[in-house]
C-alpha cells in the first residue's frame, strides 16, 4: 500500500485547522484541542511546518501560529514536502545517481512519469480545497419497471 506517513497526515489536519481560522493566531494548545491530537505531536509538526515556511509563529501572551500564506496558495504537495522531502515513489524518480542500476533500468522513465502525475495531483489541491466539503457522489439508480421494452444501453431496438 502506498501512503503518506502518519505525521504527514496529521500535518494536513493541523494545517487545515489553522486555515479554518484565517484571521486568528492559534496557540498550540488550541490546535491540539481542535484537532484532537496530542500536544507534543502538534508542537513537533508546527516546528517542521515553520521551518518549511508554511506557518508563522508569534511569541508572547497572545502568541501562536497562523498560515504564512493564504490557504489557496499552500498545496498538499507543500505539506508533504515539508514533512517527507521531495515527492517521489522511487529514489530514482526524484534525483539521479541514487541507484547503481540506473543506467540499465528499463522502468525508470515510467516511474518518473508516475512521480510527475502524483506531484501534479498534490499541487492541484490547496488547503482551501481541503476545507470545502467533499463533492457528493450521486448514485444513479434505475427502476427496472420504468424501463421501456426494447431499450438497450440508450438505444431503441424497435
């Protein structure tokens, strides 16, 4: 199974929590409470996200964190890269020279294309998008009794 780490998953939760309060500076305790994550975990995440330039920190009595850029300008790729480094399914897809078999590898180009698709997909989703409710899937149900005789796949046979 391909998946992001638990900390990266939690980082998206923390970032969307902060994004939901664009005009506020949130304390680590507020973020931990709202996300229902442990305070030490939230602190660790905020440190990494701050080093990546995704959140700004403020000291003092009213200190805390807010997004460094508008939610629309921060992609899921930014969050993944802040937590895990360059996006890639294989080492050779990210940088050259990481594999001794690179010169004779027949699948490297395919992995690079896959990495590119994954990267574009993550860059296409912003924190603002994550705040929107997911699109509702509408299931199409067909009442067999209402189908006309002689209709097959939208064509009439009569």
